[in-house]
């Protein structure tokens, strides 16, 4: 097994672990981290695709490299927004879970003070 195949298997393993975590874990912060794990696996597989062209004696393919760089920036931004929303949820409700609760009924005219 060469290095390219090993890196491809590692990328597939990261995607698999991330999918498992997204499906099994109910906590929002863990889901955010699992989505980052999936993204890391995809970036690694794109890097392997770019490397295969370089291993054949050609220059590395710049398109997957550009996608990986752009994807890293977008993933970082999306993670920052998701964590900010999670912090806002915690500040508003006092807990960082998304449990389904009965919706509160709006107060009627007689109940308003």
C-alpha cells in the first residue's frame, strides 16, 4: 500500500467517524465538531486527488488545492457562526441543548400585566 492510498483511507475514515458522531450524538457542540471532522476528511481526500497528479510526474492539480484552501476558510467561518449561535442559545435559555419542548402559549389579554 502506497502513501496516497493510505491517506485516502484515512480521509474516508475521518468522514465515517464524523458521520457516526453526527448520527449518534445529540449535543449541538459535538455535532459542530463532528461536522468539522467530516470536512477534514473531505479536505484530505481532495488533497489526495491533487497529489495523484503530482505523483504521475505532472504538476499537482491546482483545482483541488484551491478548493481545499477555500473550504478551510468557509469551514472556519461556519464553525465560528455555529458556536456563536450556540453561545447565544445558552445565554437565552441557560442550556445548550435543542430538546423538543412544548411551545409556550402566548399570554392572553387577561394574563398580561
